[in-house]
C-alpha cells in the first residue's frame, strides 16, 4: 500500500462573510463588517488546490456545510429577535478551514494499523461548535473503508479540541512511523486558549498512539495573547523539519530537545523574534503555510502573498533560501479573501496520509473535478455579501441552492 500525504482543502462556502465572530483572531476582528466576496474566495481556494495539483501532489477537498444551519437556528429558538451574532453564527462558512475539521494519525503511528481521524468539537466558539456533526458525516463518507480508516466522534465538549491546527507530525517520511506533537494552551490573558491538554490526550488514546512517540507541548501564552489562536499560526512541521517562530512554545528548549530525542534527524528552523516579531508573523501568516515535500524530494513552503509582500518577512525568507537549508522553495499563493477572515493556506487544508485508492474518489481532485467545481462556483456563488444581508430569505435560498448544485455536480447527494 503506497502511503502519500493528501491535502484536503475546504471549498469556501457560498455564505462566506465577515461577521468577526472569532475572539482572538485579529484578522477576523479587523475586517468585521466588511463586504465579503464568496465567489472570489472560493475561486482563490480552488486556484490554490490547482497549484498544488500542478506540483504533482495528491489533492482532495471537503465540502461546505449546510448554511444557514437550520439545526442551530432551531436549537436557539430563532424567531428574528435573537442577537445578530447568533444569526451570523448560523451563516458562518468557517468549515472552509479544514485544519480544524479533525486530528489525523496515519496508519504507521497507530496500534491497529489504520489511519484514525477524530472530528474536532470546536466548542470554544459558538459559530464553530455546530460544525462537527456535519463534518463527521463527511469524514465517514470520504474515509468509509473501515479496513484502512477509523473515524471517531468529537471528544466531550468539556475539553476544547480544535483539531489539526494544534497538531504536528514529524518523521523520516510520510509512510514511516512518526512523532506526533500535540500543542495545547492554558487559560489566561485577553483571548481564550482553545486547545485543552486533556482533549489532546484523549485523541492520542483514541488513536492508539505509542506514548514514546507522542509529545504534549504547551503553546507560549504570549503567542496566544498576540493573536496566535492556533499553533499553526506560529509553527508548522513536515517530515523531519519543524519551521517555527522563536516564541511559539512555552518551553522551546525542552520542546526541541524532546523532538531531537525521539527523532535524531530532526531539523528545526527557528525564526528569531529579532528578525520577525510575533506581530509580523501573525499579520503576515508566515507560519500558516503548507510545508510540503515535492515529488522530487525537496521541501517547499506555500505561503500567503501577504507574507511574501511583507518587507521584514521577505528579507528573512530570502536569507533562509540563501542559506541552503532544508526548505528550498517558497511559493506565494493568493488567498486574500480567506486571509481577511483569519485563515491562510494551512487553515484551508487537512493533511491525511493514506493510499489514495482507499479514499472515496469523489473527494479527490483532478482536472475534471476542478473544472466542474469552478463551473458551479461561477454560476451559483454570490458575488458579494454585506453584513446586513445575513438573514435575508432570498440570499438563504441562493446559498442553499448553490451548495445543492455542487453536491449534484460531484455526485454527493448523501450529504444533502
């Protein structure tokens, strides 16, 4: 069985809007109330998928969830008198950031030799806490082969779990046994720590991970306070390489030592705060990037164009490339609509190491499917949504019909 990394990107949903619902996400707060452009956002996301496909990488996708969410509206007794933020929550397209869909442990790491996925409960934020039941349905369809996959329900909501955005995996290769690193936060400061330590430990137990190859690391509270609401805003790993900001972890020296003890070949690329401040890193989303192994074996960093255009970040990237280190290429992509709502290239994808032949092929991207998705987006996604539009019955009907058209085009009526 040939195990490869498949990145499953979220298709940006037709209700994409800027409601500013995510406490601690500075970009989301900064652009709250702006007019969004769902069609442009979805096409930008699809272009990123095509970009990675053209690099020779396996690429999958996950679909927008039903919005406005009728179950959520029913549960809050919506009658038009509710707080506008609750109404906006029912319209949220935040499932586009599939790094929060689940935590994934590949087959070489687990006790039963299957790839395990646990849906994230996302309990900290109301607009995201409603996602996991529909996400679970989708994961159980895409990864239905029980010989190769085990898909778990979310851990109890008393333990906040934000999925793969707070989880990294390192190893000599995607198909070999890896070191799984769970990053949790502690409460305190102006913003909540969204990933609970006990949620991470529960996921590790559910996945049957070897304790000797599992680390639980505390995120630096200063990073959370600065706006790094998930670990993937300040660190990303791929195979033997960890690319991290100097201030990402509460105890960086102990973290690096534990990684090197478990993985002697580990290469840790540390960006010093003197070169790129936390503020610069978070505003540019330098670390919310895809660190990928290309078919030829070299590593590339897929970054948002905002990072490439940032003078201090660009200067550091240029020096990194000149140093002939493990990351040999930097590839900027345009995901500005997602960035304006607080999510970069890494937020938009869930990494799954698996044999593509074991995945439901309807969730795997090729040129024909990309063309079909693009045609539906162009024909059905709203061009723009203003905050006052949320709740409009005509827009609700358009959003619902757009999703239905996508499901029909992809032959995924089970998710209606």
